[in-house]
C-alpha cells in the first residue's frame, strides 16, 4: 500500500508547474546518467532535506531520462544537452551513474576538467582501465570516490565495531550471499545483457558489494577458487550464479555466493561471521544484527533501515566532506583496485578451474 501511494505522490509532483528553490551551497554537483538506476539509487537521497550534495545540473545519454529525473527532483536543476555545456555550468563535482563500460571514459573526462568525482561501482571494468585512471587522478589532484554504498550502512558500521571489540572472538569464517531476481531487467537492458559492456556477470556487477565489504573487514586475500554457472540466463550476460572461496592472509575463510537465478526476493543479502565465541548475523531485510554465542544465548542489536536511501545519503555526506576538506575517501581508487583484483582472480579461477593466487593478478 505504501509503495503505490509513494508512486502517486511522485506522479502528482512531477507535473507541478513550480519547484522549490535550489538549496544554497558554496558549490554544486552534477549528475551524469539519469536512467532507471540513478532514479532508484540517488533520487530519494538527493531529495532529502539537508543532503549536502545539491544537484544543479543533469546530463544523460537520453534527454528524456534527464528530464524525467529533473521533474522528480524537489528543487530546480538544469538539463544540459551536451557534456561540455554541463561541465561549463559551474558545477564543482559530479556523480557518475552511467553504464559500466562508460565509467572509465567519464571519470577521466571529469578529472581532466578539474571536477571531483563520485562514480558508481564497479569504478572500472578492468585493471588496465584502473591504472590509466590512477595516472590521471594523480595528475589532477582531485577527489575520486567509488559508490560502494553498503559500506555506509549503519549495520556495516556496527559490524566493524563488534569485530573490533572481539564480541564473537577470533573470526574463522565469513559467509556472504547476494541474490537478485532481475532476469527480465537484465535482458531488457541495452548494456547489462552484454558482459562486454557490463564487465562481467553477477559477481562483477552485484556481488562486488559484499566482496568489497569482506575485503574491508578482513584485509588482504591470498588466493581464491571460484565456480561460475549460467542456470537461467544466456552466457552473453556473464555468469548468473557465482560461488567463490576466498582465503584471507589473516587465515579467515570466506565464502561468497551471488546469483540472479534463484527464488530469493530481489535485493536479498546475508552475511554471517563466525568466530570462536559466537556468530554474527546480518540479513538485509532485518533492521538489526543478531549475535548468537557459543552457549546459545542471543543478542539483538538495532540498526536503522537498510534501505538504499539511507546508505546513499550517508555516502553522499562522506563524499561532500571529502570534497570540502580534501580528504581521501574510504572507498577510494585503491579500494576499488583491491576489489577488482580479487574479482578478476575469481574469473580466472572459474574459467581455468584452478586455485588462483592474488599475486598472479
């Protein structure tokens, strides 16, 4: 009932002849790419009162998509027909929400224009692109941040604190699972349906969120072993199901499963961290965490909702702070490079059916 009502409110608002004045900021941001994903991931956060990132300009592959995003913003923003006009509009930073194969090109263009950049994950599709971006970034002196919004969920912050406090003891194993039942969306897309554009299958495009969280929590990886399958979707899309075993240098064993081809609800994620004193559970549909001790006792830890809006809003706050104070983002280029190296090792392992050492990559 709530979702249909929200859609009706947005539909009514889109066609109002007036907009709220643009919130006053010392500098403004622009949004590059205004399609389905941008509307789902960024619109609610940008419309939140007090969001420090104010979107003053929009540019997209589709003028219709840019205008649709403009209508649903609750304040004034201009639509620009070209990249050059967009960059000349006075913006000082950009959010890039384009298809994966365009990330590297537009990150480079933005940095060369002297703009700070927040780019959707995966930052780039290959390590070669990452090295080229690194060179341009170093010359530019600008801020580059990857939009790994899971890292900014309150639940993930609390997981980090719980592990630091040793409340589950020494961690022995972490099990992560990502599931989305979005086969129709993939097949209808002009780029998600082609791994030469998307960069890969479910691991590269979706499972990468939990892979990035695992690397953040447990550090460097020694080796991986992976199996990729296509259970429902065509091979052209890349694997629709991936299972990866990740051996961390610390001795922690990681299991990551990701799939577009099972019966779980869309967007379901699970993380279980097992230590010698208990197990920590995170489920994306719960507003909290659960710790079960070795003796069987359970503790519930409340967290704010895991809705995309909340994590994206916190991510935008972090980006704004980094831009204002010239700080290195938590999810910087090197964070993406580490994640990409492990993802690439998993691809090689699945293709060659062998264990792959990270130092090979």
